């Protein structure tokens, strides 16, 4: 069914009798052209673009739990393209363009809201760094605007502008950045892929892989039986090492947890996304009114999917330093997601490292914004057996050749990215 | 999370700084395949979802390096020893 205003009116007047499930809860067939492991945003977007752009429709997405139950449901829903390095910025800008047309593309309300992001500036040196970043963004076709103190004050007058240690001296604005409804992104891609013939198989954990004598991957063993496939694609960021272990692979990844927080709902306050430049703290406001915020990783390897108290305290201190009114709000919820932290802080989209295997991993703590472009480029990689020009820098062999994309420049120390 | 420092006793994990995987062995720089071996040493990790051997330093305490066995899904610590003792033992 195509969603439209007429459709809403007709269904509203007739008791919603003609609405059905948005996608089929499929049972696995014995064989597919492509099996995508991981029913999150990236896996479903990959399936959608494989079917839509490359005509490969005999595809299954297999998911351990229900779709969107991993990091797609644990992020802070921000998309932006304010990166510095040439390996990153064009990719994220393409993702931004896909976000801008996503609702029309999917015929689904993913609640894209381009409310802007402001990275706050607290020192002259930081202003220089953000001027450079803003220029790099413009070179890649993105938008950026340097704000002075008065312009930031007009946007968010309640910030602590005259903080003794970290006075606010301005900001770097990307007006096209914003937020989207994370679950709707998953559902929209699932519905789009399903309509093009993709099977979405839930409660189907991959327990092992089929390999032939040459070592090539020929399928997956799952909780719902054996599925053979000409190509197997992994899109399980957060758990990539766990599946790689079943293939006797070691990846340049360590797993960490990242926490996020929501306050009680209040009237509209935050104009868009605000980031504290002197600590690690970022905040936006959901359409329900809750302030959504987060900060640093918990600093040691973990698969626990729950956070620890010291980082909660650290995030709250960052928030209070930049936005003292937060102290009057109650914290409503807190949760944590698993992050594949790569050794340079940048993702991996690649063919291999085994025959018939394709790898989409290492999204660190920034995978949500990349969802459309990740699917777009990964689908291209799977369909054509070549890297997409926008994700060409994300090859896994960059660690061997030295072509690292170290946006933060801290070296092979994933807990510091 | 608390870590039982053999010198200071059980202390909050906030007093410690984290380095990472303690099972990696620095390769021989003069070996013929040193370039490959160093790639593996610097970048590749087992990253298990179970027991993990890792280095911590008690930076706000006795400032000694520790080798800690911790479970990655429960955070339960099963062994803590000074790195110097661990290396004598192995």
C-alpha cells in the first residue's frame, strides 16, 4: 500500500480496516543470492538499495532479535556531515543528501527534521580549528557557517556564556544537520526492501558459517536452519568481532559501550543539536520534548550493553558546565549501546577478507547518521564487487598500508576516540 | 566497578587508567615478517565477548601496572596481579 493523504483520510473514516503489516515477517528460504546478517538500519538500507539500485532482489536480511533492536534503537538520532578529512566528508555529505530525500524515497515518515547542529567554541585555538573544519566541509559541498557569540546567544540564550573556565566564544553551525526518528528509519527501509521482494527474517541468530574447501563463505547456519547464499554480507556493528571469530578472523576492532540519556519532557528549548567543545557533551530535544544527550564512551572494553556510574557523572558534569538549567530537570532514562571501535575511529566497508564475504563494520559511536550512505555504498560493493568511490577510503587494508582516517588523531587506542 | 589492587586493596575503577589487551606480544623487529607481525600486533584484536586479559594502571594510587582478568559481558573480575609478577609466572 502506498501511503498518502487520501489513504489516511479513507482509513480514518473506515476504522483503519485496510491497513496491513508494513512488511512480511518472512521465514527463511534454503537459498538466496545475498544474505545480509544484521537487521539494523545499515543492513536494511543495504537490502533496500541492493533491490532498488542494483536489481538484486533474492535477498534475505537475518536478524538475531527483532529488526532495529540493536544500535538502531540505542542512538541519539542525530545526522550531520561536519567532518574534516577527505576520506570521510564526501561520504557523510552523500548520507546527508540521502536523508534529505529519504521520506519521499521510502514513502514513509521518518521524521527528518533539519534543525541544525552548533559545535560551541570556547577558545581562539578552537575557533581556528572550526574555521578549518568549516572550510573543509564547504570544499566537499556541505554547508557550514561560523557564528559569533551574539549569534549563538540568539539561538540558545540559556547557555553559560561567561563560564570562568570555558566561556562560549561562538560556534560552527551546520544548518542542514538534524534528527530523525530512529525506529521509523528501520521500519521505512524494511518496508521498502520488503516491497521489492527482500525477505526479512527475525529471531534468526547466525550461529556459524558454511565454508567450502577453498575457504569461501557459502552460507550461514542460523537458529532457523541452514541458509545457503552466493554472497554473505555482515552488517552487525557492535558485534562484528563475535561473528568474525566464527570465521577465524581477527578485526581491527574493540567493543566499548556508549551511554545515552533522556530527561523528562519539557516545552521546546533546544533549537537543534548543541555540542560542548571543552568536554564531551552533546544535546538535542526529541519531538516528545525530552532532552536527549550523551558524552564519552565507558573507557574499557565491554559487551555489557549497560553503562557504569562514573561516566554518567562525567556526562552530567559536562552538561551542567555548558547548560546549568539541566540541573532542574529529572533524568528519565539511561541506556547503553555496543560500539565497534576501530583502531583509527573510522568505519570499514569492504569486500572480504574471505571469498564471498562482505564486511560493513566499525561504525564507532557514529553509525546512525551514516545509515543511508552506508547502505548505498555497501550495496554497490556487494553488487559490483568493487568499492564505491565514496567509501573507497574505508577499506580494511588501510591499517596495513598506513592510509588511516584518524579524524581525532589519537592512534590505535580505541577507548580514546 | 572495583578493582582489587594487590597493594592498595579494592578501589573504585575510577582510580585506574585503562590500556587494553594484555595478551599481545611485541614482535621481533628484526624478523623477516616484522611488518606483518607489527600490523597484527598494533591493530588486530581478539575482542572476545568472554574472559579478557587487560592492563590497568593504578594511576591515582600506587601507580603500578596491573594485569586484570575481567569478563566482557558481566564485568566480573576473576584475577588481579602486578604485571611484573604475571610475567615471572609465565
